[in-house]
C-alpha cells in the first residue's frame, strides 16, 4: 500500500502506512492558497484547498477504512484551523 501526499501539485511524501500519512497531513503547513492531495495506490482520495472552504472527495476504489481516513483528516484539519 502506498500513500502519496502532494502539496500544490508536487509530491512531498510517500509512505506505506495511513497513520503516517495522517500525521504528515495534520502537521503540514499549508497556506490559504495551497492545495493538499492524498493518493492511495495512485487513486485520488481527496483534495483540500488551504482555505478549507472547498473540499472535493473522490473515493474511487477505496475501502471503507480509507473513506473513514479521508473524513477523519478533513474533520481534524477543520478543527486545527
């Protein structure tokens, strides 16, 4: 399993564990104009714009565990702001 994290279209991290991916996302500094994307096995899980006013979720072939991860990340990022 491979998770890739992109910030503003540039891959910044690649990890094999969703907990690592979650930690990276939650500790990333993104500006109000930045876009953060999480891919799982090259399938876009979700895209978050820095302002968190727009959120696109594209789950694709994701399992319920990965869907839960996407929703958890979004909720935690909103709380962080």
